[in-house]
C-alpha cells in the first residue's frame, strides 16, 4: 500500500480565490492511499518545498501529489524537492489546479469540485507511478551553426571563443548575409560593412571555426548531444586550396549575363563570381547555369587565365558526415515577392524599388558607386516617395499579418540619407503607424522629421500611375482627409519580411516547429526565447521572427550561451519516460517499429522457456537512448506489450476512472 | 462560440452538468490550455484534462473507458499536423481517430460527443473555443447513456 | 466543343454587337455556343449583402441548367460574368445559402456549384489558346493602336473571379497582340468607369472616364476595346470621346474583323 | 461644433451591428491606413472618404453616414476591397449602408416615376437594372 | 474437386513419406454432411481421410501460429482467403515461413449449410459434386442440381481472391476471379446502417452486442487476432470483466474491430463462427470502407511488404473531424 502525501498550493490568491482550499483538503483526506495533506500559500517557495521534503521524511511518504500550477511550470521544482528528501523524483505527480482550473473558471463551487477531481486523478496516477532512473549519454563537443549571416557569425564566434569546435554552414558562396548588403545601419548610421567585415574575417581566421560555404545541411538525425548531420558541399568548380582569390577569372569571364544576387539584380555579374569584394571565403564559384563552358562545352577562359590552376570543371557535390552536440539555426529571412502588388508598379517600372535595392543604390560599393540615381534614366531624383507596410500588417492573401519591425527605422534612415545627399530632393513617407521602440530609435526618426525635413504622411498609397517620366502617386493623408497626388521620380517600397521559403523543410528536417508564417517557434515566447522544443537545437536572428541587427546579435549570443551549456557537459541525462517492452507478451509483429518516429525500436530474438522447451522468439526492443517518449508505439501494440513509463496504460486508465468519479 | 451562448445553454439544460474528458498532448494542447489559463479565458469546469506526451499516446481504450465511466464527451487535442513535437506522432493520431470517430458514429454514438482537434501552444483562444463548442453541443444532446457502465456511479 | 451560353439582356438589345461578333467568331473558331433556353436576367449587379437570396436565383437556374447538360457556362457581358461567377462561388462555399436556394428552387438535383463559369475571353485564352487564335487570323489588325479597357467586373475580387491579375492583367493585350494589333499599355486600364453611377451621378462618372481615356491617349492609343456594355456606354459618353478623339468598341468586333467574319 | 458626447465610441449600437451582419465584414479589422481612399476612383464624389466611413462606423456615428453622398458615389468597383491590407470589403459595407436606407418604405434613392426621363436612348439595360438594384427596393 | 482431392492426397502422402514435412494440415470429413474440419496428418496412411470439397470453409492458416507448431515443418493447404490470412500472419511475424510448405488451392466457393437447409437439400444428402457453375446434390432420392451461387456463402460471392496470393505449389487450375456480386456491394449493408439515425444505429448494435456471450470464438478464429496474449486476457489491465454488462460487450466488440483495422482480410470467419449470429463483418467492413475512402484502397494480406494503414501516414491525409480549412473569415 502506497503512502501518498498531497500538497495543495494557494498560489497567493491565484488559486484560493476561486478554489475553496479547505474543501479540497477535506476531500483529499478521504482519497484512497492518502495519509497526509497540507496546504500552503506558495508551495513553490522555499518554505513550501521544505514542507514537502519534511513530510516525505516524517510521514514516510512513498508518493507525492502537488496540486498547484501547471506541471510545465513547476514539475521539475517539486521533483527536485522530492529527490532531496530521498524520494525518486518520478514518484511525484502534479495536479494542475491553476491554469486548468482557478484561472479559467469563475464559479467557486464548480472550480472547487474540479480541483478535487483533478487532484484525485493525480493521486490515482501517482499510486501507480514507478521509480524511474534516467540514463546518461555522452556529448559530442562540437556545434553546428546553420546560416552564415550576422546571427550565425556571432553565434559561431561566441561558441568558438568558449573553446568548442564550430562548423558554420552557409548556403551561398560567402558568409555575411543580408547585413553585408546594407549601406548604413540605424540608429547610429555607422557603415554596415565596416562593422560586419571584421567579424567575418574573425570567423574565417578562428582556429575553432570551420566555414562550409556554398553548402547545405541535408540530413539531421540523432538527439541532443549526439546529432548526426549530413552536409552537402555543392560543387564550387574551384579548388579552394589552390585559389588565391586574385580575381583575374572574374574579370576575364565573358559570360557577364547573370543578375547579381548581391546587388539585388541592379547589376550584372560574371558566371564565375564572388558575391562581393569582401566575401569570405574569398573564393569564387562557377554558376553552372550561366557558364558557357557548362552550357556548351566551349570557353574555358577562367581555367586558362587562372595562375594557380584552381579551376576544376569536374568537381562534384560532396557529402560530409559529422556529429554535433548542439545545433543553432540562424537561417535568416527574405523579402516578399511584390508581383501581386501590381498597383505599386514594382514589377513594371524600374524606378519603383525596394528598400534593399535602395541600400545598394546608395552604397559606395554598389552598382552606381554610391551615386543615387533613378535606375531608368540615371537621373538624380527630385521627389522620392517612400511607402511603408507594403505587405506587412496585411491580413489579405498577398501580405503578411505581422509587423516586419525593421521598416519604420530603415525608411527613416533612407529618407535621411537621401536628404543628406540631395538637400533639394523632397522625401515623402507614407505610413500607417511609425513604430520606433528601441534604444535611440524614436530620437532617430524624429530627427528625420525635425532636422532633415522628411514629410511624414499618415496614410497609404492607392496606386502609382506612371505618367510621362514621372510616377504619379495617388495617396491620402488620412488625418486631414486630403487626397494627395505626388509627381514622384522614384518610389521606395518597404516590402514585408518573410521567413525563408525553405524554412518549413528545414524545420521538418530538424523536427522543430514553425509558426503559421513559417518562422521557427521558440520553446516559450518569453522565458525560452532561443530554445526550441527539440532539446539541443537553438534559434537566433530573423528565422525566428522579424528582427533588427542589435536584437539579432543579442539573440545570437544567447543561443551560443545555451549551446555552450550543452557542450560543456560530458554527459547528459535522458528523459526516463520511455517505452519498454514486456517480452513475454510481445508477439513480435513489430508494428511499433514501423511507426516509431525515431527508429528507436528494433527487433531481437529471445529464448524463452515454454513448457520446459526453449523457444526462440522475435520481439521488439526499445533503445532508451533514442526513444523520446511519445508513446505512439503503445497504441500500435494491441496487447499492450509495449508501454510508456510514466504514462502507462494503467496510469491513464486510473486517471480516467478518477476523473469520472 | 461565446461564453454568452454557452451560459444560455447551461440555463436551458439546468440540472445537467456534463462531464467532458480531454486528452491533451503535453507540448501543444496542454500548453494551449495553460495559455487559456494564463490569459484568463473562460470555459466551464465540466472539462477535465488528462495530460499525455503526444496525442498519439491516446489509446482507443482510453476513449471508450471514459464513456464507460460516464463521460458525456471526449476530446483529443494535439499539435497541428506538421507541428508535432515528436515529428510525426499526430499524423498517426489523425488516422487512428478518423477511423474511431467514424466507428463510434456507426454504432450510434452522436458525433458531437467525440472530438479531435489540433490546438497549438499559442492557441489559448482556440482551446477555450473548442472546449466551449463541444460542451455546447453535448449540452444539447443531454447526458450520454450509450457505452456507459451501468454499475458506475459518478 | 459545346458550351452553354448565357447572353444576358443587354446583349439582346443595346449591345447586340458584342454578341453578334462573338457568335460569328466562335463559329469560325469551331466552338459551339448554345444559348440556354429560357434564361432570365441575372440582375446586373451581384447583391453584396449576405441576406439577399431572391436576387441570386436566376443565376442559379442558369448554372444548374449548364450543370445538367454537363457543359461549361460561357458568358460575354462582364456584368453577367461577375454575377454568375460569384453566385456560383456562393453556392460552392456558403452552406447556409446553398440550403436556402435549393429549398426554394426545388430542382431535381440540388445545385452545389458544380458548374464551371468561363468568360468568352477565358474561352479564347484557356480553351482555344491565343497561339491557335493567331494562326486563324485572316486579316491581321496591323498598325492598329488599341488600348484594352478591363473595367472592374472581370477582375475583382481576384479570389473569386480568378480571371487575371487584378492590378496588372494581360489577357486583353495578349488577345489584341494575337490579332496582330499593337496593344497599348496604360495605367488606367483597370480603373472603374463609374458603372451604374451614370444613372444617378453623371458628374462623378465624367471625371472617372476622363482619367481613363486621357491616360490611354497619352500612351498613343487610337481606339479602346472593352467587354462590358456599361463601360462602353460610359466611355462613349465622355467629352473626349464625343469630340471624336478616340473610338470605343467591343473586343469581339475586332476579333470578328481579324477572323474576317464581321459580315457573316 | 463637436460635442464631447458625440464622439464616444459605441460599437454595440444596433445599427452598426446590423451593418456588420448584412455585410459580413468586420469593421474592427480596419486600422485606418486609408488605402481605400487613396485608390478610390470615385473619391471626388465623396463627402465622407471611404476610410472615414469605417472610422465613423467604428465610432458608432451612423447617422452622418446615412445622410452622406459618399454611399451613393460608390460604384461597387471593388478596388478598395481588392487592395485592403486588412481584408475588409468596404464595397459590402457601402451596400449595407445603402440597403439600410432603401429598405425603409418610401426611402428609394430614385423616384421611379422620373426614371424614364433620365434615360437616353443608348443607355444599356444593364445600367438601368443595376441602378434599380442599387437605389430602389 | 474430386480430382483435386486425389491430387491433394497424393501430394500429402509424398510430402510425408519424403520427410519434406512433419505434419500435413488439411481437412478431414466428419460424420455430418457439412463437416469438413481441420485435421493434422502425420502418417501416410491417415491421409486417406483427407478431404477437399465444398465444405472446407475452415481457414487452416490460423493453425500455423508458430507456438502451435513449435519447430515442426508443416505442409498446409490454403484457399484464396486462407492465403490472405497466411500473408497477414506473415506480416505480423506469426508464422515461420521457412517451416511451412504452402499448397495453394484455387477455390470455387464454399457452401453455406444454412442455405442448403433453407432449400431443404440436406435430406438424405450423401455427396455434393461440382459441375461448372452448378452443384449437384446427391441424395438418397436422386440428384438435384442448383446454381452454385445460390448455396455458396455470401462472402464467397464477393470474393476477389479465390486464387491463393501466396503458395509454394499451386494445385489445379486457377479459377476466374470475377465475383458473382459486385465487390463494392459488400459495403451495401454498411451503407444501409450509415443511413440510419444515431438512435437507430445504437438500437441496432445494442441489440446485437447484448447477445454476446464473450466466448471469443470470433477472436480465436481470426487470422488478424494473433497476439501472444490478447489484451482482453490481461487481468492486470482490467479492461474487461466477466460480468454480464452491456457496456463491456460494446467495449469488447468495438475494440476487437478496431484492433483488426488494417489487418482484417474480410474473410468473414468471425461472423460465421459466432454462435449468437452477431454480424461482426458489418463492423469490419465499415472500417475497411473508411480506410479505402480516406487513405486509398487497401487489402490486408495481399502483400506482406506494404505498410498497413495505421502504421503509416501521408502529410496531406484527410481526416474525419476537422471541418473546413484553417483560417479565413469567420473563424
């Protein structure tokens, strides 16, 4: 017979205002197996925990039930307390009488009855609990960072500086990401390249960091501490050992027909290219779709001019298998495609550009060498209209319902840069709301208005009518109710940010979830912002949601700290709530092996003595290190030969019975 | 489904206090229920939640047992397909209980008494809505006698 | 290929040209448009309120008749097309309305939005294909500078009409190019002409059509084609048009001309 | 003159609820960006701008709207609806406002007796039928 | 069948004498006209009583459970439906394939004794002979010929797999696989029930389930019910008592049907052996019908290498409980 102790928390008034604690205490006394009960104002406090510990010792409790807040909140707290008192922590159960009871019900009588019922279920389950001992697994002391933008670079540097090996995988030929494309950064207007390039170089020089550029993660298996990853290194067509980055091939390549990705299509690049001069690694790639050699078999100019013989047309994709203890996802964001916003003429008129294109147009290293001119006729604009929220805060099919967060600030920045370069050029900003929550942000935006004379108009643009060499912008000032028409020379659209198109595939590969907008979901929106629900996998940067550079870098360091927390351990404990097979009952049908998401169940042969005879039988076997405890197998198993520790068939049936009493 | 509508239903059925057992997966729906609590949303106390690691842990036995023991409705809630914490668990849930739901309807259990839905950790509102929705329908149906063990006293 | 064809009342009176040339051309293209029996006026404007059923019944009758014949329903008038398409969409998606309409109509078979509604232009584009059309052109409209005017009813709302990009449609331009004409692009091609406001608020309509024609003229258009009788009326009523600066015709007239069946 | 009492938001007003029901649109979705007004081709005929129409509804100021010319200047061209970032179909709200008026007996926008004189010989049936559908019950 | 019976006997004799197998599992004629029951043959001389006639309805595959057979080498005769059962048990790893020699028997159909009685053909019946699509009932008073489909089991009339889908050796010629009745018709009774109201359906099933004596014959005969220890026999789990209680009958039947989802080969043996005539096939077929509709046609036992519907999934699987799409207006 088990000796159950029940502890009922008031949670100040959070529980006690809706649940009559006295009634619960009285009811608990009559529950089968309960030998002790106690209520207290804050059971999670040290005093409260001591009540639990003392009672376990004093009353020889063999099972403990705490009726309090959600187990997702304090289960581990109370388990630790139980352990400290010498009780196996898995002999403790939580009854959730706060989130699932006092906070959602108003009727005190009904809430009290429900609290009793939930506690009774927890008692019934606890009686059937078994002591569980977590297993241990080793930790591979190496981290994988997926994505080489500022988030990935910062994470890699932080982990490497802590002394652990880091592999940084970047899909494009160079690390640097979106930040490398930016001209200046808000709210300080310091040059983006000036602050990013040193970090890129640090990463490439760091002896603990290996950069796999032009590479992709193809497969991820395993679990925290022991991820097994396949990295695909795409064929660069260049021998990275031999290439010195002299750049002769880039200049001599005759196929300069591709639009430069880095320059947002505002200029052309050669078939053999490095995305930008400060690329890391400074080794070009051959874009095989553009390259004449690959398309027709003729040409080969780059190979002829290369002084070191680094060009290798025969190079093939290579696959690399590597083990990691932790993974950090920093895959970044994209801008939405504006094709469906025909009223803004983005696809039809060259002088309607995106904010990112504006960055390139004002950048000294950009396609116009920093001379801000209209793409159509290379003339200096006299009136520029900026439109914010193009696709952001847009519930319709063509937009994104969220705020893209960075546009208000970069639009202010753009308008200031414009007015700075051309004081005689007028700047108009159409906005729905201006959001400047950030250190120095509000002051920055006000400077645009007050010192730089940027005209801010609360309202939107209905349509742009290209008329002659002007863009007739039909807008509204919603505050005054004036309908406006502006003859602009150029229009800059603050297009919404979005998750990378492949994010959900990456998510599936890593078994981390994505939200409705395909941004990766953090484990808790407030308290676990860089963790995912998958232990050992962390998030940083705009792949988790729109973010500016300061936030991204902060998150990157946070994710690095979390990863270091794993890497610094030599052993990790397992969740002991895993499946186990009763071999005497298992028929060996192995249906469980077919559905197990972790391939944690295999078959094995056992010898059994039946009626004096040895019988060799096939049965299922669970690898406790791989099993994550979903319990799916237990349902495929008709006779119940496979059961889940901590959530056994008997335990759940007992809960059902208790709840229904 | 509004609380107001639900209160009306309560008035109509007066003495009938349904019992609804909800199996919620730990990672999404149980967390969604927690969020409903944190957001102080309202749903009636008739709904009682049993935590399971994943909706794929729910055995058909459990559902039938709840009905045997006097539940007037049973709910299984898990992560949205594609978002399962265990990668693919709820895809199996979807198949298993699509069939069981049809089977229960086939032997004459009113469809509204058994509900499977996907509720993510961020859908506290949906959690309350789903619970209120089932309760409202069960209210209209009245107490469940089918499958109920005549010896069991609630 | 057989199609059920819904003409609508305007095509039998003031817009006979829209129909006549369409039918001649269809014949030349080997398409059999069979006018529905006992069709009724669709009501000209789609009732936007949720609580109107009676004004949608005529459309459902036509839709159901096409369903019973197993044919797609072809429309020609932009207003009729909008109505047919939206009522059909309602019948597909709004359970409540579906139930009420079927209760009322007592058809042999309940109608659930099974029919496919296509506009004559969609027939040309998707079923015949502009390339095939171009091959059948006998008298290419070389040198004609034609601006296509879409109006509203074919394009919006996009999710339901599914006709073309509502902001940057190309079907009429592609059509014109296939006839050998030069299609003039101008930003006002999708702006509203004022529609039925001409009954009540002529002064509002005046400015709307003015904008449209001016924009077309600016881009060098010499004529405008449209698919809607009311658009044509409003455009023709404008000052610029009265002055003879530009002419308005139905797209089917140019089609018949190019196929050399205008006088068939 | 603006009186303070007049600008108290009253979303629960019966008429506003009715407008939302007839149109099946959610006026709280609107965040007053003004995109509808900016793109409205008939805006020059409006005394109250489209986004202001929604704002007044949000504030429960329905009387002003029912007296306005704006609702009669809307050509139901759906330009606003197709561009609205909040997926609010204003053309449906305009229609609901018109219906609120014409459904009251004797409240037709057009005097049927006078209609024949309004018409010229070229006006298509479509215009007349549409006009009747929009202006008369 | 007469000719094949002789062939079978010969094969059985040779297999036993040649020590190819230790046991032959086949049918033996009993004292009653409809009695052709399963029998083990270990000696050559026993084989004379081996039979093959239109009453060999019993499925022999179920006897092949590895624990039943220990390590003996068995030769077994399988009809079409028995072969599906064999495959299903293979899929469940309940048969040691290398210990079994499978002799396939194309099956013309089996006679339902109840139909014979209904036609009063059983009076003085001595023998039934098959002749094409007709059966000749030899009685003391002479011979009566009836069309075979009039006396075959209903399930045989829907049978799609009269020819064994697995065998080591096929005996005789394959028979035509056309079914006497449209195969989709096998769901007609399910559809009839579906068309009733919930109350009517419950009343129907309640009256059926309450007849149950929990003899477990349905389970024991079922090739899909091959667990080492059935969950209903798990006293510790306490899900099924011994008392006369409707809810437990309902529980048993629902879970039994549910446990054979994706395994049920639709052989109909459960209903046939039910002493209370509970129409269990209407439960099984409901589930088969839903699987086919939701996840595509699946025939259990056809190919042991395919994954059963409940241990696999598709990303875009339909379900029966979420109405409409996510999001959109009004949600």
